[in-house]
């Protein structure tokens, strides 16, 4: 192009983000900075959304600094993106400070972001307090508001409060529950062990249950080991979502937990026959302003066979074994070392590349497994590091051997 302006660059960055090319988008933004192109609020809004997805806190803070130094008053879109970035990076205190000091009038999205921020960080009492204040200030809650609250109740096991809110939605706030709200309530009841009640709710839904609703129930079967019901639900899911690998993986995990290895092999063969591949798991970790990506099952290859990584990995493994922690897994009934999960690779890399005492922030593109949650708890205790791990479901904070989810996830 003979001439380029900020709008041109913004379009390029937005296109890359839309295509999930997040690293390339950040690279283009760095080029804009290096070439003194300047920026608009649209530029910063877009890049902050990338920082939120990657938990790139240091880059997000850098952009916050640019907003503060600007002589222009920021618009509501960039401030909302800033709030979302801090919340999804686990810095809910920063999020609240930005919210309280906003120089312009808040909109419904602003309130929803803060409510969701508290919800994903497991602070449901604060989320409810913000919701009540929002209502007092005459903002009309919408479907997004209640998805945030109901999903938050589900994560922390507040099923009674969740049911009360679900009933208030239409009666008090004029918001009719949709499939997402029903999925939250089904998940909430299922996690609490009230699977029969959850199944009854599904059967009474005013609309046909979608994959999200049945998927929530299937996950509950995994938690409590209900194999026959899981098989019936999976059969329905295979018809609704025939190419969704996650449903096959959950059913396989249920069989595995029950020691039904022949059924595990059957699911594997069924996936191969249908050409269904398991979604690749990968994790991001940011070190000194640079973002590193790790893929599941790459193991030591992620580090080019680095002796330093092998040494750190062995050191951590040996310490866990000395403390009675079993860090191996089972595959078709045989014992094997489980070292390829991407979040574990990212965590060990963080240990090597960051100074003592600094927190390690990891983002995973799929839900973390129970074994890795346990591994992270022990790793945080042995290394005396805080680990912030966000997956597609919630944000976990590990510190001194404990997790913010209290093993309710």
C-alpha cells in the first residue's frame, strides 16, 4: 500500500485476532510502536483483548500506562477491555481499582465484566455485592449477567443460591432463561451430586436441550462415576454433536476411571473410524514480555532436549516422590510417566526463566485435568511459588499446596 494510517494497521491487527493469530497480532502492534505509527483507542482495545486471552499481564500493564499518559480521555470500550484483561489475568484487585476510578460513565458491559471477573476468580460474595449495587443504580441486567453469576455459583458449589437466582431471573428481572442458563443450572446441580434432579430439569426444559446442557450432565457423571447414565447421555451427544471430540474424551475418561479398558479402546477405535481427533492441548506462559507456547505430549522436545529442563523436571519429580506424591499415570492398565501435559511444561519453564518468588501465570486452551491440578498444588508447595492457571472453565490460584477452587472444579 502506498499509504498506511492507524486505521489500516488496526484493520490488520483485528483481522489477525479474528483468525486466532494472536502472536502475529501482537507482533504487528509492536511494529506499530517501533515505527511510531501511533495508536487509537481501537488499537488498544483490540490488543487488550489479546492480552486477556493469553494472560499477558505485563503487556496489558504497558498498555494501561499508555492510556494513563494519553492527554485524551479514554472511551468506554478501551476501559472495558482493560477491566477484562486484569480480571482474566487473575488481578481482580487491579480490575476493581480501574472500575472505581473510571473517568466516564459506566455501561452495562462494565458491570458485567466486573461481575464475571469476581466469578471466574471464585469470589462470589463480591460478585453478588456488585450485582446488587448494579441493580440499585438502575442498570437492567441481561442474559450475560446471569450466565456469569450462575456459572460462578456452579464453580464454588453454591447450588442453593444458584437455584434462587435462576428463579428470580424471569420473575424479578424479566430475563427468560435460555440454554446457557439451563446448562449452568444443570452443571451446578450435577457438581453438587444432585444428578437425578439435574436430569429431571433437563427433561422439563421448555426447549430441546442442546449439546451444552447434555455436556454439563455428562461431566457430572464423570465426577461421580455414573457409567450407565453417562453412556445414555453420550449416545445423545454423539447424535447432536457427532464431531465434538470432547464428548468422546469425557466418556473415555469415565471408562478409564472405572477400569473398563476394553471400553476405553473401543472409544479410541470409534474416534479413529470417524476421523475424529482429540483437540490439541496447549498452554501459554509469559516471561519478560515474551509469550511462550507449549503443546501437550511434546515433553522434553519443547526445550530441544535441554539438560537444564530435564534437571529441573527430575528435581521436582524426586521431591514429590520423597513427599509421597505419586506423579505417574495409567494408560490401558500400565504405568507410564505423565510429563507431557502442556501446563506442567509451561510451569517448569517458568521456574527456570523467572526469579525466585515471582508468580507464574499460565493459560490453557482446554480444561485442566484433575491430575494436573494435584500436580500444581504440590509444585506450588515445593517451589514456594504462586501459580495462576486459567483454563476454559475457571481460574485457579495455587499457593503453598492449596488451590483457590478447594478441589471443587
